[in-house]
C-alpha cells in the first residue's frame, strides 16, 4: 500500500513536472533552437503574420465592454447597439457621420398635414438573413411586439425600454396603430403629433427583426439575431468575441466590403492599445487621451475622431441649501477653468461646454455666453448671495468613479475644480462611491451637494438632451438636480408638439437661455471620443452617436 | 473511508446553505438598485418599476430569500438580469476559461515553487537560497496588474514573441467542444492551433501564478528544512544514499503535506476567478463575469456565481484532505 501510494504520488509529480516542463521547454526551445532570429519572428507570425496576409477581408475591432444582448429592442447600452447596428436595418437611418435622417429600409415617406399619419414606402426585394421576405407585415410584427404589453414575443425578462422612452410608455403611447397597407407600404397612425418621430424611427433599437426567426428562436433570439443588415450573426463568445459574416445578398449594392468582422472585448485600455500595436486587432474604441502621443508617433496607426455629441457637467442639488440660491450657482459657474481642465485631462480632445447640448446639434444657441472664468466675479456673486467669506459648510462633490467617453477621469477633474473653488472660499470634499451606489445616491439627492455626470445623445434631437435631462418631468430620474422651472417646461412641451423644425429650433434656443440664467448645472465639456486604427484602414465614418457601420470599411 | 466521505459530503450542505445566507445578506446590504444600474439612465421609471416587481425587490427580504432558495432547490439557478439569459447556460464557458487558466497558472506555480523551495532548503543559506527567497518575497507582494502590463509591454509589444490578449487567434478560431481550448485543439488534432492556444496561456498564467508560486516556494522551503533535520534523513544520508535521492525521495514526501494544503487553497482561490488577470489579458473568465455582475447589481448572477465557486472550493478542499492519506499512511479516515 505504501509503495503504491508513493508511486502514484511520484507519477503525479512527474506528470506535473513534465507538463510544465514542456511548456517551459517549448518556449525556451523556440527562443533557443532558432538562435533567436527565426523564433522571434516565428512566434508573432501565427498571430500578426496571418494578420497582414488575411486582414484584407477580416476586420477585428477591440472594445472595452461586451454586448448585454444582441436584440436591439431590449437594450439601451451602446455596446449592444453597436453590434445590432451591423445585423439590423431600421426603416430610416442616420446619414453616416451625422445625426441627419435618411432612407434605409423605407425608400420614401409622407407625413399627413396634421402630423398624425406617416406612410412609408418600403425598399423592394429585401430579404432577412434567414431567407424570408422583408415586407410591411414584418414591420407591423415588430412594432406590435414592442408596443403590446401582452405580446407572446415579449420573452421572459424582456423590456422594450427605448420603445417606451421614445414612443411613450404603455398607457400614453405615441403610436396608435401600425398598418400594412400593401406588401410594400406601411402606415403609422399617431395619437398625437411627435416632432422627433422620424429621428426616433431611425434608431438602431428599432431595427426590423425577422418575424420567422423571432417566432422560432423565441427567448434565444437575443443570442442569435436575424435582421436584414450588412452582416450576419455567426457566433458570440461572451466577454470574448462576436463574429459576423458578410451578408452576400445585402440589398445595398457593393456592401459590405469586409468578409468577416470580429468584435473582441478587451476591458483594459492600455492592453487594448497594446493589442492594436501588436497587430492583434485592427481598430480600437476609446483610446485614452494619454496614449495619443504614442499613437501619433507611430506611422502604422491613425487616429479617428467622433464628432462631439455629448456633454459632461456638474449638477447642483437644488434641494439643498445654499444651492437653491441662483447666485451661488452662478458664482461657482464663474469659478471653473474649463480650458485648463481640457488641456490637463482631455489632451485637448474636448471643447468647453456652454449649453447642456453639443454645438453640432441643430437648435444650439450660439448667442448664449458662458460664465467666464473670473474668480473676482465669483466672489462678488457669493457676497451678493450673503456669503462674503465663502460658503460656511463643506460641500460634498460627487466625482464619477468610472470612465466614460465624456469623462475619462472624473476624480482628477473634480480635484482641479476643488482647487479652484478653494480660492473663493468654497471647501469641498470629493466622494466617489462605486458606480451603482453613485447613481442611486445622486438620484435620491440626499448625500450629494454637487454631482458629476454626462450624457451622449441617442437620436439627434435636442429634446433628447434638454427635456430628458432638465425638465421637471424627469424628476426623479435623469434630472438629478431636482431643477423644476414651469416656464422651461412649457417651452419644452411646446417644442415636442411643434412639427416645424425652424420653430422648434427657436423654442430650444429659448430653453437654453432660461437654463443658462438659472444655472442648474455647470456644463463642463463636449468631448471628442477617440478611436485608433491601423493606418491602412479606410472607409470608417465616425458617427456622433457612436454606432457606426462596419460595412464601408476596407483595407488599402 | 466511505463513511468518512459520506460524512464530509453531508457537511457540505450546511456550508453551502450558510454561503447562500451570507451572500444574500451582503448583496442586499450594499447600496445600489439593479433596476437603476442595469436599465441605465435611458429607461423610463415605469420599466424600472416593472423590473423591481419582476425581481421581487419590492417584497420583504425574508420572502425574497425563500423564493430564491425555492428556485435553487428546484434546480433553477436563475436568469441574469442584464443579459436576460439563464445563468446555468451562460456560466459554463466562463468556468472553462477560468479552469484552463488556473490549471496553467498552478502548473507553473507548483513546478517552479516546489523546486525553488527544495533547492533553497537543500542549499540552505547559499546565494541560491537568498536569491530565490528574495524573489519569492517580491513575488508575494507583486501587483498583478503591473506585472501583467509589463509582460505585455515586453513580450508582446517589444519582442513580439507572444500575443498580448485573449485565448486564441480570432482569425483562426478554435472549434469549441469542451471550451477548454487545449483539449479542443487536441481532439481536433490541430497541433498548430494547440501551439497558438499555449502561447496565449503563457503570459496570463505567469501573471496569475506568480503569487501562488512565491507562497509555495516559501512553504516548501520551510517544510523541507524541518524534515531535513530529522533522524531518518540522517540515517538515509549515513546509508550513503545520493543527495538527490535523499532530498527528492525521502525528504520531499514527508514535507509535501503543508505544500499540498497551500496548493489546494491557492487553486481554489484562483478558480474563484482572477479579476485583474482576466481584465488585463481580456480573458473571458468567471472572475470578470461575477465582477461585472457586481458592478451592475445583477443579483441572480452574483448569488449563483459565488455559490458555484464556493462549491468548487469546498470540493477541492475535500480532495486535498483525501490526498493526505495517500501521501501519508499515518493519516487515515474512518
């Protein structure tokens, strides 16, 4: 017995040694046997060597997160929508690089004079990836699935959040009915006019899914999506990679140009950048501004900039004194040096924010002047508010614990602002609880005096910034400042009902003036999110919302 | 032996029930609302409320706990709130990825650690002893994050010897059967792919294995030193046995028990997922899965994930205990 057990043990150890020895030896072997040179080139060639040979028709993208789900209707996160955008088409789409709406699955559309009926003419001959026909019935099926709370195709756990927030929740739906007039004509009857209706229809979340596939795959549809888009879904290895193949029958002539797209999740920013430099990926999302100089020194790589379509801001908690006093809010507005922050923490890849929406968006009010950085004015305003020696109590400043495209490093930015405010006698303590707690606390508005947050536009409509973030209807919710102004509310509601874009634009300009005077926020920056790619990658048109087609991409 | 085994397995039940209570209480004690974090800023209040109701978050804690246990006993591991996919289905590939990485890391750690410990004890107070113990000390206190990034910088970026991230070359994907790619490539007979998979394993397993390696080395050394001073070793030496045989045959066997304990504990710890290593090397393992679930307050995933890991941990401990008697016949279980 003794002998056997010691033999068995010897075998185990021996195996351990040989196995790990093997790993080690092989490694040493490649370095050693080839005298260094061949081995050194050998090793990467399996990876990046094949890369240079075959990347011509395969695109590998590296991004920080993974999709939550592949069915665009049940998600709101950008990472999920990025993939869905390749697999699905909506009736309309945003012209690449802009937030302007153009035809997609619908060739043309008509609006009735009262703004209550929209009639879309569908593109003929389009097929889903499963070979079934795209037609008016398919459109009706999808919209019914999203709007009917008792739909049998609303699977366990599903919620159609974008549908609810864009077209009104159950009970106050904007869309009354969707009708198939004939095979290629579909009609939307609205309960009330909705100005951003077409902007909304173009969102990736409203991509048209194959009804046959939804019926057959049921709850598994969110893992195996079927649409009409330029790429077909092949495989999803969670937290690792999503593989898409070319849709050879794509209805847009000559597209897509790539045979295959692989999207990998690489959470660490610097590891992702290393992978790009090492040739393991061709394109990466979210380049850290710190890595910009390395990128610019490397002729094999290029920088891609998204148009700024976001806003980062500090919000005052108006429920708390003394921030219910507009003078105090204005004073602190004067005491933030936005340009210095941009130079120090954004590597210049941002512009100072004046209004709560980005300048690239229509309706932006150019004539609003920012509260310039002027500590004397700040002090004077504080004195007017009754605080000549600065604020008596320490202010709790919530700084974002996570990195977002609009705010790569919230804590550092908060520290810079803290130092500036110190100069006017406002003492702050920075708190940065973990993200879920952060969102909870700021929504409750009990612990924070001032909080930092941001927003990226969804659909290219000012409503999606001003109403969503600052209207009194958004309390509790996205209006974490608890800012309620009746005049503003009237203006924003009127703008929602108005269908004439010029008139709407005027209303939004007016809204921005009201907000500027009330100063519920300190708008900080609009950032230019950065991507990095191999120098020979062409045809990638960065879009404001961050969802772009891979179909036009090719390698030179 | 059998009755011992049965007893040990029975003890697992209260341990696991205890785990569910602890995890459940911690999850509900930390602030943060899953409806808010998962649905995000873009969802309406109405759908957030619907989610809370669906998750039963509006019910009293005790009721929530019993509902959860009820589902668990019926074999329902729950559904992820964030991905809306059953956890039992989702977690398997993650576990496999972690298992593969852990195995590689522990092979590295055990091989290097045990041998360094033996040699240090054998050549006590030599330069080798001093150097390896200093390295072990550095190893124990090494920030994995830094080590991983340095490895990538040197071996991927500068030398181009090894890939920096992932488990395989995505341009030539491995056909996954078991999700353990080393085994999958062997089954498929794709030796070129096996080599690629091994190359992907080297950097993360060194990063992950460094701390266990250092602990194992120190443990082996001290345990060996104790044994080397005992009478039977003097006898063996007096018999004129070769030094090598004395050390690797006679001394090693008796010093292995504490080492085995450490190896077992470390394996369990690594299987629990190595969030940092998995993050830096973009390794789709269970550590990142649970970490992301914690960030988004995906309660079912946190609960089930931790429970599964706790289960694996206790099973490994049991195996280690059983191995003791194989190594040392004085230890017998009745």
